[in-house]
C-alpha cells in the first residue's frame, strides 16, 4: 500500500478487522465530503520516512482542516498556505534554540532526513477538526509507534501537548529518548514550549549515537 518497508512491518495490522472498517469509512468520507489531506497524500509521512530511516518522531493529533494546507505530514503545510500559529511558534523556538530562521512551511525536507511527521489521526473533514477520530486511525498509529519502540536502533520521540504525551506509555524500550513539553499552540506555548530547546536536544542525542544531525 505504501511501497516501503512499512508495508512489511504493518502487514498484520492492515489485515485486522478495524483497519478494513477504517478503510471503508475513509473511502466513504472522501467520496461524499471534502476531506484532507488529498487521498493520495494520507500516508505521506510513511512514504517519506521509511521504518529503518526514522530517527525522530514528531507526533501531531490530526491534519489541518483548511483548504490546501494538509499534505500528510504533522505540523507541515504546503507552500502558498498561510503559516498556522503552531508552526509559527515552532519556527520561533527553532530560531531561539539554534539561530535558524526558517521561511519554508513545507517540512518535507525534515521528513526526508528521518523525521517521521506523524499525525495520530491521518485524515479530517474540511473545517471539522477531529471529525475522523475514534474510527481506527488511533489504533493504527499507536501500532506504528509500538513497532518503532521494538526497534533496536534508538528513536527520539517528540511529544508536544497532553494528547501526544499520552502516547508515552507506548515507549517501553529505555534506549529510546522522549522529548516532551506543552503544545506549541498560542494557548500553551508560553507555558513551557518556548525555551524547551527541542531541536538542539534532538541533534545532541543524534550526535551522541553517531547519527547525522538534522538540518532544520
């Protein structure tokens, strides 16, 4: 389905009854309503960052629900879209942390360097946030996190906000690293996201493990 090693890793998951029901639900939603990201882009996170290539996971909740924004990568929007407030705060922290001023709102370059930009819920109806929750996506993406937890090679999991932090229970392998803080949204960023220095921490851990640092 994804034409990557993920197909092998998730083979048994994709045979489960809940996943078949999820597929039926998603196809019906896309056939009858305006949904995002484009159907062909739903699994972009897995396509851009294959199982063995994952160095970092940045977990989001569900895709942006405005026209032209979401393209299958958490927190990322397609070029030409107005920068969402959470992404704006992520870039402010990046500049504060590493002195990098980033203009490009499309984070595909991060994904191609091993940053899995995974939304827990992988689709959404236009203008209806969380409209596709509790239909199976969460079970599927929890399985993705669990499969990464099984890996011997260390992974850095970045959990921003209470929803993402609830997934810490899936990380049982002590060789993996967890970086966590409040969410970068304007409602919470000033309560501990700003000043948390996630980008330098990620690169420090990567360097410690002999891995190439991310060019943010």
